[in-house]
């Protein structure tokens, strides 16, 4: 019985670590958030603090990436807010639209 539990724990850890294995990451600031996605752009802190959303959207119009966040934990989704610096992990599949589009696997709030 102990062997089975140990094996199950190992399998769970392996599955959890595989979620970000081979994942691509993108760092930037959230400039827009809805229930289902965030728009992350390569802005700097000064731009985020000094410009309103409309100015940021115009400045970064086709840049950055819209990340679908519906597969993330609801508590994490609730914590995500415009103006936060984040690192978003995704599987590398990114639509070549402007801005790009991808599904977030994991989001780390940096600031």
C-alpha cells in the first residue's frame, strides 16, 4: 500500500512539473483584463504609471499578446489586474495576429 501511495505521489509530481516543461515565457505588463483574457505588452514601468489605457492601447496596438486565462485557477485570475508586471508561460503555440494570441499555462505576478 505504501508503494502505491509513493508511486501515485511521484506520478502527480511528474504531471505537475510537465505542465511547464518546454513552456515558452513572455514577460510584460497587463494593460487590459477581462474574465477570459489578459493583454500583456512589453511596456516599461514608467509608461504603465504615466499613461492611461487608451494611450497604452494606441502605443502598443499590434504588440504584445492576448493570453486566454480561462484554464487558470480562479483565485489567480481574480488576482490579475491591469498594471501588474507578469511572466506568462504558454506552450509555444501563438497565433500570428497582431497582437498575438495564446493560451496561458501559468502566470507569475512579478510586481
